[in-house]
């Protein structure tokens, strides 16, 4: 059965409870009041120094079509901004009260003993509050539709504004529910929710960060002439990113739902405790957990078997968001590889025809090279980032969990233990290494020739090996896996993104000859191989010595 089967039932119950309290009318009135104040303020500013009494009595000079269009465009933008401000002001507190009220009324234990899981409870309550706010936002649709009659309004802007509103509501609702799951009471939940909303939604009101907020994105989409691709990224990609972050926050909040409150303290102890009673059988017996179907234990290398089958992943990696991003990067890398390969084949076929040679060089060469380079960078990043997380925690994670001494006390060679742990993480997604090396080599071959392409492919593979060796040394030397990953992350990003920088430099006005580029790439590959060998030997020696 689907793991979120009860989300809809709990969400409908939340909507009914809010409707019975009269919250729907209050939220709609707050939104309409904000829109009305925006209209009055813009009208007074646009037609100053005339008083509002004369303006609304139709004692205005005749306006041109251009002036009407400019007023309607500005009013639509300010209305959408006011709608976003109202959403950010209302949603965190409304979402936080969904769980905090259960704690204040001592009804959360009754909800936890039902057949619903923690995720179903958290997602159901968040879905009910988010749907309630979105239904209230619809009250402002007629106001914006009337402004279309004045002209000068791009319908795409209205769609982008409501898409940003939906993404902001989901993110604010997730922030409120997440804060309530960790707070002991309603006041702490509301304060924590608004504190997180100021940082994640409002950019902490820092001027450079305001451009990355939904308010700044809406201004960019309305005031600048953007291409269709850029407008689609802002109108669809940004709200989708907000929704993904909201889902990740809700998934983490479900794990904190059963935590004891910070102010609860120890249970009271009486002077004369009651005598122990026999345990009563539960009303509903839980089903026996079926153990996972694991392959048989490999006695030759038990550490490798353990890492492959029951490997550990830290909680700070956000498993749900990481899974979505890994899948998206894999799909984009494969699409770019197929598209770029087709462009290069098309260039080759057209090049055989003397009449189409110039066209092939102007169209397919640039497009195919960029697509292949993008495929190489995405595939390398898709492989290196998960490997950096896994390799960083190979030994440092054991040390952080206080299990390293037990592992090293086993009658196993310590170098073999390190090799098995690193191998288990390095072999996951190793197909993307072939995709990255192939795509980078093909991109350089198309522009600089076969020798430079082979050297670039060798350097790409050497860079990946260097990242793995550096991660093995850092996991042995660092106290915690988080510190090892922070030190390894810049090197992993450099190993994934250097082909794009070098390929751009080779095509720029620097006039780098193919012979010099070939020598530099081979020299860099040799340095990476030697450094990787030295770091791997040093990591094994430090682990044997117990550093």
C-alpha cells in the first residue's frame, strides 16, 4: 500500500476543523485588505498631488492608453508582491499551529497511537494547511483579472506570480510544521517558524540575497526582458525548487515528531512506587517486520559485504532531496550525451558533403560540443558528490559514532578495511565515470583533435581518482564526516567542472595551441595520478598507526 495513504484523510479533517473555527473568512479578509491597501497606495502615489477624494470621484484628466497600461502593469506587480507578503506573514503561524496545538491540548499521543505513521501525520497536517492557504489566495484572482482589461499586462507574469505564490506557500507551510515538530509549545513553534522563514524565504533581508527570494524573482520576471528559456526557469524552476525543499523539510520533521519536549524534564518519582503489574497485551499487535533479503555473507571480505548491504548514510545529506537531485542530474546527463553525440554525427555526415560543410561547422559543432561538455560535467558531478559523501564517512563516520575501536579490534588488516570501505562507495554509480570520461573526450576531440581529446579524457579519470584518494586520507585524519566532506567538496567540484573552463579557454582569444594544451593536460593528469597514489599510501599508513 502507498506509504502516504492517510494523508488525504487527515488533510480533509484539517480543512473542516479550520472552516468550523471561521479561519477561512479571516485569512481571506487579511489578503483582500492587503490588496486594497496596495491599490489605495499606488493610486495616491500615481496621481499625486491630487487627493484620493477627487481621484475616486472621476475628476481626473484624460489618460492615454500608454499611461493606463503602465498603471495596470505596476498595479499587477505590486498586487502580486502584496499577495506574497500576506502569504509569508500568515502561513508559518498557521502551519505551526497544526502540530503545536496538539501538543498544547495533550492530544498528540492519541494521534500517535493510530495506524498512521509519523510521515502520514506530518504530511497530512501540512497538506491541509497548505491547501487552506491556497484556497484563500484564490480570493485575489478576480482583482488581478480586472487589471487585464486595462492592457499592458503580460499574462505570463500572472502565471509566474501564482506559481511563485504556490511554491512560497508550500515552503512556508513546511517550515511551520517542521518548527512545531521540534518545539515544546505553540509560542516556541511560531517564533522558530518565523525565524526560519526570514532566512529561507526572505533572504534575511540582506540586499544581495533579496534577488534570490520570490519577491526579487517576481521583479526580475516583470521588469527585465528575459528570453523564453530564462522566464521558464524563473517561473517554473524556482517554485519547483521551493516545493522540493519543502518536501525535504517535512521528511526531516517527521523524524522529530516523537521527540520529548525540551521543557518536559524527567518523569516524577514517588516515595512509594506502585508494585509492578504484569504487562497487558496490546490491543493491536504490530506485524512482524520482515528482514530484508540480503545476499549471503562473504567470508573473504565481510567489511565489503557490510558496506554494500547495510551501508550508513548521515542524516545531514537530506536523503529525499539528494535522491531527487541525483535522478535529475542523471537524466540531464544522458539527454545531453545523446543529443551531443547526434549533433557530432550530423556534423560528420554533413562534412562529407562539400555543399553542407560550412553549415555543419556553424551549427552542429558548437551545439554538439556544448552538449557533450554539459553531459561530462553533469555525469562527473552525479558520481563525485555521492562518492564524496560516502568516502568522507568511511572511517570518520565510524569515529563519530564511536564504533571505530570495535572495528579496528577485529582481526582484519586495516589497509584491507579501508580499501573495502572505499571500494563499496566508489563502485556505486561507476557507470557515470564512463559517461563523464567519454563525453569530455568527445567534446575535446571535436574541437582540438584526437590527441587533446584523449589527454582530456585521461585527466578527467585521473581527477576522479584523486578525489577518491583525497577522501580516503581525509576520512582517516578528520574527527567527523562533516568536516571531511567540507574539505573534500571544493576539490570534487573542481574535478567535475574543470573541463568546461579549459574547453572555454581553448575556444577563446587566448590562442592556446593544440600542442601546448596536450602537454598541459598530460602533465596535470600525471600530477593527479602521483598525488592520488601518495594520498592513498598515506591514508593506509595513518590508519595502521592509529592516527
